[in-house]
C-alpha cells in the first residue's frame, strides 16, 4: 500500500520507504489515504503476536510478507498488554511490561525491525538514527537498536526535565548509543531533529533516519495493542467502550483512531493532556495557538507542538473519523495528583501519565459505558513523584533496579544546530 505525504500529496511512497525516510518533503507526514477492510472478529480470536502480524500485513500490504511479519512481531511483542480491572466500569490497559517499562517499547521495537528490513532491501550498510525524546522514546529506541551492527543511535533529551530513572534507562548503555543532554525543552530537541533533516548533505552523508513518533511504523505497531485490549473485554464492555489516552505528541491517540477506522468497536476516544493543552484549547476555539512548554508531573507529555496532530486532522478530513468520536480534556497538576491518590485508594498503583487519562475519563464516562485508560508507563519509572504524592515508598522492578546505580554517559549540548552537526559528523 502507498502512503502519501499529507503536505505534498503528490509524494507517494511505499511503507518501507516511508520507514526509511521518516519525514516527507516540506516536513510532511506520511499517512495512508485509504484503509483496508479487516475481519475484526477473526483477528480478535488470535493470540497477540500473530494477530498483530495479520493486522500489520493488512495495513502494509505485500511489501513485508506475512511470515516475515510473524517472525518480527514474535520477537518484538514478547511481553503482554493486560487490561487490569480498576472498578466495575473502568480498567487500565497496562502498556508497560516491556524491557523499558513504557508503551514506547511497542513502537520502538517494531520500528527497529522494520528499519533493518528496509535497510537490507535497499542494500544500505549503515544508518544513523537521530531522535528526540521527552522521556520514554529514548529508552525504547536505544534498547531496540543496542549493538545492532551498522546502526548508530543519537538521542537528544531535555536536560534535567525527565526523571532520573527514565534517563538511566538509556544513557548508561554506551556502545552504539550516543546520548545528548540538551540545554532546552523537548520542543527545542524536536526542532533540532527537524534541522538535521533539513540539512540534505548531512542526511545523505550519514544516512540519517528518525525514530520519533512521526515514523509510520511506530503508529502502525501501536494499533495492535488496542485490538489486544478489546480482545480481553466482555461483549457488553465492547459495545460501550470509551478509551482515554494520555497525550503528548498524539501518536498513541492517532493509533487508537486508526484502530477505530479499521472497525474495532470503540465508541469514543478522549485525548487527555496536562497543562500543555494546545489541542484541548484548539478543539474548543478552533485557534491553533502554541504556548511555551511548561514542566509537569507527566513530563513525557510536556509537548506544546504535538507533531502527530496533522494525522488526526487528516482522519477527520478523510471523513473516516467524526468529530463527535473524539473529545479533549486538560488535567492540571492538582487533578493529576488527585488521580494518583484516588487510584491508590481503589487499590491500583499508578503514575502521573495514567492519572491524567483516568481523571479525564472520570469527567467523561456516561452511565452504562465501559472506560479504559492507558497505563503508559510503569509507576516505578516515576518513583519520586509517586512517592511524594502517596507519601509511602514504592519498590523498583528489576529492570530499573539494575540501572539505578549506574553512571550516565550523556554529553551536554547547547540547543544549537551547529553544535549538533559537529557531534553527528564526528560519528562518520
Ligand atoms: C510518550 C508518552 C506519552 C505520550 O504519548 P504520545 O504518543 O506522544 O501522545 C504518554 N505517557 C508516557 C509515559 C509516554 O512515555
């Protein structure tokens, strides 16, 4: 299936080309212009990895044979995505059982494999991945590419603005994983990555690729766990399903909307943001006004210029998603803390991102509906905030305990493209 550039519709590329190129001309995003028909019931009856391979095959077409996808997904999605019941009418879709304890593992692990497949087919022997992270992408991408021959990974993160444990998960690896602590916020990191892509010479010399949520392979991979969620629900819950997504760059939300377009029974989706509320304000007023990014407890969502939003607009423009199927909510810091405490009183340990989604769901859920909020990260990844909110200590799972005492290998970088260019050229 061909993907078209949303900004330059004449540019149409295959899936693997889109994976390799990342961003299209004029920084346009690649996205399908039409959608396959899938047999939802048959898919729901399959086990997770196998179902995911079938689903991705329907989305991608014959460019990746089903058998190759089954192999890739078997390796990539080796961990579960369980729905944990919280109350009678609310559950948490736990997406943090992968190696770096956040949902970014799903997209990151499939993208790494898709990229290596694209590279093999085009006889490219080396690739440089340049990516910006607001916290969890960095770790997922780093682990997915760690020690892969022919791949160098450069990760930019906003210095001091992500949790210590989040940082330790990717800055302590070394080898082919290079990490840079940028003196700025996430939007500045993202802007630097865009500058890199505008530098044709640099991109050509190093064969640079992005691993951000703009990469279509990540979005497609994320569609799979929405199916996995519904597969675990009762028929009654499936009929009245509302899903609340804690949103930053809006990749996760876009993936849920794609699942709905493919026929998954989702009644409505809620996009929940923290105080970085460009989208909720836009949804009310029609004015796209980007304010300065503010730091919050849910730091992986501290994004004020969400780069997947054009894809949501495109789904609305295609007429496959109706405005009424989506609502938006801003959840402030106080409400976020309240969410963590309320969930704890219900016997469910959470963290600020999930709590944002939970509070938004509580505002919106109607009698008779069943609500899922996405648990996007393991609570221990945000140990300090969670302990401060709840006033009691929480334990570290083994993956975090192992890196907690290690030293960060990250270098410092001014938010300056000329400096970044020097670092990249030194990898040549
Ligand atoms: C990345 C991230 C988000 C936001 O996801 P988007 O797809 O960027 O909207 C939410 N929660 C956590 C824990 C994350 O790491």
